[in-house]
């Protein structure tokens, strides 16, 4: 990522796909900066996001954290999220960044199905274990990759439950910065 030198406010288009290469979510955002945990991207209310078979305008602000290391990305949501989602962590792999034009960078990843989610009503839980199990057979996930994703999921559940950094409320400062961008 260092060679891309993203600047604060630049457009970051997150393009997710599944292990078999099929398109998944496309979500735009604005680059905020980085810290010891990773790269922070503001995804504002009213942004158009899409995946095959679904498209919508977002109804709350979000902050995407792409970590410097790890098999996941985390999306922090504000209090306006209609389903009360506070944190949604996608287990993911094969991160790549590519500048596609001045002031626009694409971020690519493979979504590995498993999600660690915290909501106001339900609390902390792991989602899509059934999808992960089915896709691991249908898409022929390597055994080592499955083990890595399952281990990362367990570690993330522990970190979120303990409110360890970066899941310790530091996203609030990034929300403030994101909302101040011109």
C-alpha cells in the first residue's frame, strides 16, 4: 500500500468478490488515514452500494478498517444503522490495492463468508458458518485456508468481547474526521 500513497479524502472503491471470483459488494468511501492498526475509510450516509441481486443507498455512516495484517476487515457503524449493527467484521483474504486514476484507488478482497457481528439487540455472534461450510465444499477452499479463517474468527470474537484495540471505541475519532471531510 505504501507505493500508492493515498491522500486523505481520496475515493476508495472497495470491490469484494467470493473465492470463486464472482462479484460481491462494491462500496465507495473516502480515505481518512492510517494508524498502527491499518487504513481507515469513511463510508457516508446516502452512498450507493451494490452486489449482484441487491443495491441500496446507505442509511448510516460507517468506517471501514483494513488492517495492516490479518484475515479480516471491520466495518464500524454509527447509531443510525437501521438494524442496530455496531460492528461487522468480514473474514477475508487476498487484499490488494490499485490506483485506477488520480485520486481513486480500488481495494480488492475475497470475502470468506464468516462474519463476526455485534448488534445492539443481539450482542456479539458469528454469522454465516453454514455458508462457509457449504462454500468450502462448493468452491473447494483449501484446508489450510479453512483452518486459518476459523482461527481468525475465534481470535476476533475474543478481541471484540474484550474490547481490545482496535475494537475499543477508537472508531469514534475516525467518524469525527470522516464527517469533517469536504
